[in-house]
C-alpha cells in the first residue's frame, strides 16, 4: 500500500494492455500512480464482470484506477490528449499538485500504423508524430519545471525501440517516429550528463517477443506471445537501477531482465509450454564511435536569439 511519502509515477497510455499492467504493478510495488489516457468510463456502473478484459475497450483509466484501489493501492485517473500540448501540461501539473511530487514518467502512449510510405497518407503520418514523439516531447517539457524545483531528481521510461536497420522494414513512417523517440532518449541523456544532473535518467524499452494486447487479437498468434507482466517487471528493475547506469540506454525487456539474473521466461508465455518467437536480433549495433574530446565551439540557438534581442 502506498504511503504519503511513496514515489509518484505518471503512466501515460495506461487504459489497457501493457500500460494498464505497468500502472497496476507499480501500484502493487508501493507507487502512487496517475493513470492517464484518453478513454474514461463510469466504473461504478459497470455491468460486465470486473475487472474487464484488459485488452478490450471496456478497460479505461477509470477501471484501472478502481482495480488499483480495490487491491489496496493508491491511484487517480487523468484524461489526456497527448496530441495537445496544453492537455499534456495540465496532466503533468495535476500530477505534481495532486501528489506533491513527480518521480517517474512512463510514456506508453502510441499510435500504430505499419505500412509503406506510399500507403501512409500525410494525415496518418502527422497523427503518428503527434501521439508518439510530439506527445513525449511535450511531456518532458512540461515536467522540467517540476524537476528543477525538486533539485533535478526523476526518471523517464519511454516505450521505443533499439535503433537497428530491420526495424524500418515495411513500416517506415512508424519507424521514423518511434526511432525519433529513441534519439530523444539518447540526446536528453547526454544533456543531463553534460549538465551534471546525476539523479536524472531517461531510458527506452521495447519487447523482445510479441506481447498480448488489443493489437494482437488473432488467436493464431497466442503461442508466439508473452504476457505484459514481462514488460512491467523489466520496468520495475530499470527503476531500481542507479540513474547513471540506465541513463540513455535503449533496453529490451528480456535482455534487461537477464542482466538482473532472470533466465527462466516460461511464466510469461501466454500458452503454457510454448516458446514464443523472438522478434528482435540477438545483438544490436553500438551507436558509439571514436570522437574527439574537443568538441570545438558549441552552438546554442537560444544564445543567438538572446543576442539578437539585445541588439
């Protein structure tokens, strides 16, 4: 059960599936949770068995909060539209105001469209940008003042992939946006390291194996799927890791759990006894290269703007 001094987690995209699992498991481990997404309902008048199917439209931020509270945890719902920066700012401000803290942000909100550039209209591409990378960027921007006030102590975990060539195949528009989220993870981590913010960390995480959700309704897929608990277990382990160890890392759920001593993944299989097919490569490229220590004169556009206004 969460205490007034317990850490606060804002989980965005938490109405069903993986997001719901993350929210409920964080609450079970003592976090006070803000459950955020677009879908709401009146949980008190729900007529279907409770809790609802976590991969159905019956599962909303309202029902997730009720699940958490009935299990003895502490949570509150907030309806957000991640396409709208003002809505995002209101969500972050509400979290800090309601609980008096903001320790962890999990950005799970995401639009999905897997197709070629030819078959991805501009309207769809803009939606992918707005919900995925723009929503993440707006969330980080809105959180900065709160973390500054708290002497720069906080964690962000982003649902975005390692960067490797095969990920682009057949889903270029989607990949461009999701990989952009991973680049944001890398770049912000570098900023914080350069600025000496040693208690801040941003990391990304991606599943090694398909996870059962509303996006995987075909029963023929079940032997190749894992339960979403593997994802939330990996996130909990990431949050336990020291900030300097995890800052800027692009993790895979299974691989990260292996570094924490987990070797038996059978409990995560949706079909008992099955061996789900791994979607990702066993090894990823190392993005680091040999660089000159002297970076030369660093350019900052805000400095140029400031000088222009002074003139």
